[in-house]
């Protein structure tokens, strides 16, 4: 089952939020509404992306603290094949957006179990790469602004 335009925009919202790109989020929320996404669907995409982003931060905290010989309980990966299809797709894009290998492995395994096509996964990765580049360009432009003004 291919992603609908609404599904693609919900995934793009998740990627944008996970990547921390406000202009991308603004754009994709607007387009998702035009694609008839409901506020509840948009909220779910936001919630999934923020959960993935928080989990990625927790995983990195545990990894970094391990270098300080601090004892932290091992963080298990919760496997849930009961995720709705769109939550799974959003989570997959968000995990890619935040560069979280642990979450990405989990989401890819769940996608395989749920029958998500390789084409849909490839499209999500392509969207995530594009949005991450856009997010980085917004930051780079902001950082370069003082130099341009000084010239």
C-alpha cells in the first residue's frame, strides 16, 4: 500500500519536528491541512516525532555517561507491532531525522513486520534527507548573516 499525499505530509511533519526545523514544520503542517489531515493526525505525528527525539536524547545521554563510568540502567528497545501504520511511518522518518541508530533499527524492524514496502521506506529516507538539508541550510544562513551584514 503506497503512501497517500496526506501520509507523506504527516511523515514530513514528523521529520521536520525531529530535525528541529521550524520553517519546514510550518510548511508541512500547511500542506498537510490542504491534504485533509486532521488536527488529531497532525498531533499524533508531532507526538511520535517528539517521542523519537526524546528517546534519541536519552540513548545519547546513556552512551555519553557510560564514558564517565556512571551506572545507568540499560535502555531496552520497546517493540510494538501494534503501532498504527502512520505512526510507524512518522516514527521511521523521525528516527532518521535525529540520527538515532537504535530507534531507526527498531522502526525498520517494525516496518518489515508490518509490511511497509521498501519503496515507502526509500521515499521516507529521501524526504528525511531533503528536510535535514533544509533545516541545516536555515541554521547556516542564520550563522552567516552577521558576516554578510559586516561586509
